């Protein structure tokens, strides 16, 4: 939450000091696009790391003798984690295609595909 606050602070400062386009402009406005690109990369990689941790954690717990209710709960957690990571990985490219096809001006400087 604090990272989002810091990002908004940088974005607000850069938007106030920029001339022309507040997102893709030159100088201080490039801070906004760099901040957004960094946040997207951190969120995607953090989500993928979380999925890996969830996979290995649930696998380790399932290898221990647990009851059926706990095993089903672990499968549900793993399924939600896989669903979230799939949305995270494929959502960026799909949104990027939609943004560039719709002709929005910031489609050229903000990259929603972190890899």
C-alpha cells in the first residue's frame, strides 16, 4: 500500500511539472510512464513468485498425512492461485492490444507486457 502511495506522489509531481501530455511527455512526465512500467513489472513478477510459493507450499503440505478436508482446501487455494496468475500473465498483453487498437495516446509509452 505504501508503494502505491509513493507511486502516486511521483506521478502527481511529474504531472504538475510537465508540459503537454502528462503521461508520455518529455522530462518529468517520463517519470509517470517509468513508474507505471515499474509497478506493472513488480506486480507481475510478485504474482508469479506468489504462485510458485503457493505451489511448493501446498505440495509440501499435501505430502504430509492430512485429512481429506485439508487436502481439498489446499487444492482450492492452488486453483485460485493458478487462476490469478493466468489472468495476470495474459491480462497485460490483451489490454495492451486493446489500448493500441483504440488509439489511446499513452499506448506507445506504457508497456503492459513485463517480459
